């Protein structure tokens, strides 16, 4: 019997141990691609408000997260730990996106399958990214959980749990788009510090995140078309309502354009 995609995705969310979560996410994505999972339109389960988390890392306010000075191995380890934490949370964000919003009224059967395929695929990428960064941490004598981290990503998820457009606006189009802005500088500094293995991992992540942001824009456009709304105006409104910190400078206009974010989509939200 074909298993429910919803149950499989929730099993990912409910897996606390990081290595096991990443492995389960990748197996779930493979099963979806192979047709061993199916979306159940009559599913009546419930999503957890928060995914399962390991005892470590300890979650602290953002200001107390270790700073990332890349001139030392300890600083590079802190940077990679922060990236691992982002990717770990991104696994859950993608699977939560699929289950929480896969049944949205804006998605007919054809669009629903494409939506699920996109976000399960994103979850697969994030799990692979976590495995890559975790492997590099191990080579540096460290592990995910060794340093403190913050809960900002899941706080943003909870603030957008009621509306597919809000989640699309904030998760891929603000948070992941910010990664496009800052990652090239991280890569350059890692290369300057002689850490090419870490730089190559971040380059892979950066290139694939462009596709994730593009998926967010594609589906926000779809949802807005279904609602008779302007995507640009909807994005501006949702960011102002749901992301009070606002957008930051600098921006990577080239990568954003590759992801389908034209300047007038985000520039009105930047500091003046």
C-alpha cells in the first residue's frame, strides 16, 4: 500500500536527532520521487507547532550566538556551525511547507503535485547541505550542537503558519534570499583564509539556494494569481506585517535576479 506523504513528512518533523532527521528527509524525498508516497486528500492528522529538536545546540538570543571571525579555525568552525543550524531548520521548514500548505485552496490537483515536488525537493537539498556541513565540521574536530544557536528561523515559521502567501513571502523570499546576499562574502573570506573545502561547500549551497528562492517566487505568483492579487504589493504588505525587522543591506542583485526577484520587488523594503 502506498504510504501517505503527510505521515512521512511528519515523521521527518518529529525526528530530533540531526543525522537521523537528515537521513529520513532524504529517504522521504526519494520515496516521493519513486511514487512510493502519495498525497492523501482525506488525511486528518495534525502538524506539530514545533518540530522535534535535540538537546544541543542550546538556543539563546541571537546576540549571544558566537561571532564568526574567519581568521581562525575556531571562527570558521563557528561559521559552519551557524550554517549547519540554518540547514537543519530549513529541512523542517520545507517539509512543514509541503504538509501545512499542500492542501491550500489555491492549488488544484496538478498544481498541488508540482508544489509538493518542489518543496520536498527543497527539503532533500537542505538535508544534503546539512550532511555536507556536518561532515566538514567533523573534519575540523567539531560537531553540530557544540555551539549555541538561535531560534529565529522557526519563530518566523510560527508567525506565518496561517497563510501560504505569508510563508512563501517570509521563508524563501526574505530568509533564503538573505542567504544569497551574504554567502558570496563568506565564500571569499574562507578562500582568503585558505579554507577551500568549506568555501566549496558554501558555493554548492549558494548555487542551489537560488533555485529555492525561485520556487518561492513562482508559488507566490501562483497563489496571488489565484487570489486576484499583485505579487509585488502582496509581498510588500506581508513583509511589513510579518517580518518587523525588515530587509537589510547589502543585497546581491545579480543572484536575486537569477531567482526571479526584480529590484522593484524588494527595493521599497530596504533601509532608505
